[in-house]
């Protein structure tokens, strides 16, 4: 299965493991909750999906790479204790709590979340001295005499033997106590993730044309050459920062992330061409609807790979604007709920000023961020949304202080009304700006379709445009919320065309 399917399978397993009956007992007894073993080639996103699962289920996450652990750090340090058995004195060896188990308790204490996932990566690469304890742990969920707390699901991951000489095979007894999930690299699935993560458009457009370069591990005369999903993502992050700082992205840099000489040369050459297209076509003018006839003509006669790169650049720009607009909309929705809470609290207790209530809400939000961060469940989107709310409240509190709307001489009711009116005006101003940006993006989306219809006519590029807008999480949501007559028209044509193809295949299958 691909990594997306593996994520859903693991997520569903975790949800079932944590399901309780009316008496608060786990429906699947802890002893029957088999550890999940995620087996797949390196760098395909095994760790990333564990973070996503924890975030989506609202539970904690503790991650460890087992290659970094010795027997002592995993099992605990031995110490001598004195015991009395039936009147006979003995000195026996015991162990301090495992660093791994202790981390679970620390996360529970810091975050207040009692359930979670213990994710142990590279589980089949443990040292020889740790291997017996590791097998015991997988079977009985204990390190030494210390047990994984109830409510914590064990998920492990490892690489197949062909990718790592240190891999040790588990015996049948051990495998029979785990749920095996095998996953393979799949570009189409990774691209969905890449679009959501903001992976550099040059990476995705290059891989659209050369999908075989997405993941490759080979052994040749010079040793192993390899390119992984992790390598592309890390390269993308560096490229984006290099562009901000005006630094060159050359073969030397690319080779630090992609360890295949041929792919390094081809991607670096493509990146130079990509930047040339970006400069020649003047992306902003196309989206603004002010492009020249010469640009349209050049796109019309260009080769498919050039047109695909151009379309990718246009989509990248527009979809990033949609993402920003949607995140602002989510922030304002969250803020509106909070302002309603402040108003409701004032109705119950008019002795507390608006400023004090805002300060309380800021502290509550900061504690929420800290708790989610400690639990390992704070996504980048949630972090930005919470910080935007805090920034608005801090700005509002400063304005209230300068305006002195909570003057002690004023009545409680009038002081609240005046202060809340000021905050409401600030909120409505943010909403108005968001709606203005929204209208601008809708116009730019129309301009993109208008350009594509003229430049590409009935070519595959328009099909690619509709497909990309459908697949991308932000553009599909934006269009779903606000609509697009251009998208709807082309999508209906696409669906009709696909249905016609299905009918023809069915007729051919009849062998009339």
C-alpha cells in the first residue's frame, strides 16, 4: 500500500485500540492491542504520518529512533536493593525506569493528555545487546519491570533488509504478536502531501515529468546512489530560503540532498530553465489579466514540458494565495468564537473588565499551544492560527489601554460596551480585508482559466489545470466555499469526457 493508505490503516487501528466501553475499559484489552509494524523503504514519510495521526486524533506522540539507544538507556540502569523474603535477607538487582517509558509520563504530565502513540523508528536495527529486551517489549510492552501506560498504542517502523545491512529479521513468534503494514513509495500520494506542505514548485513540476526520479535506490560501481522523498522535501526547504536570500541553487547544493549524479545534473538544469520561464512569462501579469499577446503566442507554440512548467508556476502562485486566504478565514472564525465567549462572560460577571478578560484569553491560548507542543500534536497550521489570535488580542489590549475605555469612573455596562465596540470594529476590519483578498483571488482564478483557454486551447494543459485544482487541498476547499464558474464548466466537460471513455471501454469489453 502507499503511505496515504498506511496512514488511514494505522489511524483506524489506533482509534479502535482506544475505544472504551460504558465502564471506561478498553474494548480491545491492552494485552490484545498488537504493536503496529510499519515496514517500508527509507525517507518515504513514515515519521511524518505519525505526527499527522496524533494531530488528527488529538492524542499525544512520543517518538524515538532505536538506533540511538543502548541497552542501558532503553532498559534503565541497574541498582542494588535490599529485600526480605520469609525472614531471609537478599540483595537483588533492579532497574531504574527506562528513558523511553519516563518520556511518556513526562509528556502526559506536561500536556495533560493521557492517551497517545509511542513511535519507535528503526525497530529492526537495534544493537545486539538490546535485541532480546526489544523482543520482550514488543511481546509484553515492558522495559525491565516498567510497563507502557494503558492508553498508549505502540507503533514501530523499520526498513527492509535490502536498504540496511544492520536489519535483523524478527522470528515468527515476534511477528505473530504485531500488525504488519508494508508501504511503498508512490509519487502521486506524495504529491498531495507536497502541495499541502508548500514544496517548491520546481520540484513537483520536474517530478511530474520524471516520476521515476522521485524515489530511486541503486547499487553501482561507485557504491549506493539514492534519492528519497525526504531528500526532495529537505532540498525544497533549502531552495526556498536560498531564493529569499538571493543565493545560488547549483549542483553542489542539490547533490547534498539527492545522491544520484544523473538526477542532480538533470534537476539543476531544469531549475535554471524553470527560472528562465518564470522571468520570460511574467506570471503576475497573467494572473492580473494584463499579459501581452506575445506571451499567449509563446505559450501556444511551446513544447509540452514548457507549458507544464508554466502552468505549475501559475498554480503555485495562486494556490499559495488561496492557502493564505483560507488560513485567515479560519483565524477569523476562531476569533469570532472567542469574542462571543468574552461577551457571554461579561453578561455573567460585569465586574471583570474587557482588558482583563482578553488577558485571560491570551494566557489560555498560550497554555493550549504549550500543551499541544508538549504532546507533539501541534501542526504548523494550528500554530499559525493560534498565534494570529494571540496577536490580534494583544493588539486590541494595547489599544484599550491607550484609549482608556475601562475607566473606573464609567459604569461597568458602558465601559464594556465601549471597549467591545472597539474590538468589534477591529475584527470587522480584518473580515473586510479578507473578503477583499478573496474577491481578488477569484478574479485571478478567472484570469488563469481565460489565459489557459486561449494559450492551450483544448490541450491536455486545461485538463491538468482542473485536476490540480481538484487535488490540491487548499484550491479544492477555496472553490468549494466560494465557487468558480470556469472550474465548474471545465470540470463538467472533464467528467463527461471520462464517462464517454468508460462507456467505450465497456463496449470494447463486450467484444461485439
